[in-house]
């Protein structure tokens, strides 16, 4: 895989001091009340913004992947294929793999959404999103990336992608969400990770054999889209038969 040139500003911005303080332990009751209200307001903002986007598939992957990397084109093909099936393509809205998936959906005439994480250093959306939603808190953003999706596709990425994969797997494992497809694209990249899961986690009894079936490993966009078509599309079609209706009272109409 081609190594992307590292942007020295990407991911290096300092944490918001108020958020850092909130996560340092007990604070004054008034401070924590206002943080809780702010977090609640951000959830409501996300719910309102995404309520009518239709059934989604979330694509995870590195922001550092250049357009010349073969996986960029795979992600682009995935976005186009999801659009052809009628899915909204949902990503973190940044560059790299996220941009490629949004680009594929946009070029195919589908809907393309980006859920950004707001950092002190301004971050621009990729040019292929139809709707750009910014969140201050990672955990609110992750809820949105999961809540509206019928499948999850992960291409090569770093810590953030790993976090998203294992959090989604844990939600499926613990039955907090339905057993949606969780697809890892690029066998050469992900196989060492799955070898570790089998040879260390499973051998130590920390996961069960059924847990290994939560992850589908593929190499191509066609393989990933075939899984989505077989296991996610029927539920999405059923959901479309009873879509939510805008409310004039809530100023949605």
C-alpha cells in the first residue's frame, strides 16, 4: 500500500480544555450540569439533522489515504455501489477513504453525508458531501455513525478506524444493536489483526467462536457490496415502507 504523506496538522490539535476538564474526574456540580446539557443538545442536533437521511451504510477508513492508493478507488466503488442500492453513504466527512466513499456516492447520484469531529484547528469537509454535520464530542459522533446504518464497511485505517470497528463489533456482540454486516476490506491489511483475535483472544477464552463471525473479510468492492445486498438491503427496504414524516410543529416540514 502506498504510504500517504503525513499532514503535520492532522489530528495534532490540542483537546478542548473544557472537554479535557470534564474527563479528568469530578468537577463542580454546575460545571457538570452544563456539560451534560451541552452534550444533550448535541445529541438532539444530530437526531434532527439525520432523521430523514434514509437508510445508511457507514464507511470507516483512514483520512491519510491519498487518491493514488488502490484502496481509495475501492472505497469510491463502494460509495457508488451503495448509491445504486439506494443507501445513503455516511462517513466521518474527512479526506482519504472517507472522501473516496462520499465521492463515489456523489458521482453516482446518491446521497452523501459527513459527520465531522470538531477540533480547535479547523477541519474542512471533503467536497463530495451533500450534508456536513459537525460534532464536538467523539462519543456523540460515534452514536450517529451507528444509529442510522444498516451495515458498516471498514477499509484500512489507524487508531480511529480500529476504535470504530471494535466498538461496533462490541455493540453487535452484546446485542445492543442488530447483527448488521461489519465488513473489513483488504485481507492483507486486516488478516494479522484477525490472526491475533483467533490465536490470542480466542485461545485465552476472551472471545467466543461466534464472535469471530461478526467480521466479514473481503478484498474487493464487489464482495463487500454483495454482503450488503444480501444481508442489509432487505431490512432497509422494509424500513423505507414506513419512513418518518416531517413535523410542522418541530419545523421539519
